[in-house]
């Protein structure tokens, strides 16, 4: 049995200011972006995030590396937006709910090159772009914080 060790840990927090996203493509969640330079090329990067917001109708979030999705949904359908890590479906358009949306991603490092991990979100379906509030809701009376963490882990 091998034990894993955390080589380094970085974190970011967003809020309590409300961010409004209404787009047909994923948008960076302001404040949830972390640069990391792995110390070992055989490490694993673990990204954890919790996004607070209204998660309107159909909402998706993903971890991006250097401005591109870290995973692919190629060959599978996601009518919200492809290559997103997690999608929620409420079935209705209501911007006054607020809830947590946790996501996690891990990958082999492969090199010691510096990279940037970021959280992106979108709420769209077909040709309708829904309003997605981050760190609050439409009434703007439930200020909250979202966060992300990046770990370099080595076995």
C-alpha cells in the first residue's frame, strides 16, 4: 500500500460580490483561477471547487486548464454545452433559488510546466441563454462565497 502526500496546495475564493453570467458559451467564474507549477512530472493534480449560485434551468460547470476544458464529452450529447464536467437540470427558469454546486477533477501532471486551472460556468439550452448568478441569487440578498482548491499529490 502506498501513501499519497500533498506536495503543494493552493486555493482561491470568489465573492461575496455577485457575478452575472448570461452567455451561449462558458464564462470564467471571476476569482476562481489558480496558477500552479508542479514540482514533479509524475504527480497528480486534484482540483476541487464549490460554486454557489442560482443554477438556473440547465446549468453546467467545468474545470478548464489553460483556457480549455480538461475533459471531453465527444461522442456523447450535452445540449447545454459540450465538455462540461457536471450539469444540473431544474426544468424551470427561476433565478431566486441558491445552492451549492461541487465539482472535482484530477489528472496526471506529465510535466513541470506551469498551468492555470479555472472554473467556467454556463446556463444555456437550445437557443436560450439563461441568467446564472454566482455567489448570490436574483434578489441579491444572499451574498455567498465560492471556492476552489488545487493540490499537487504524489504517491
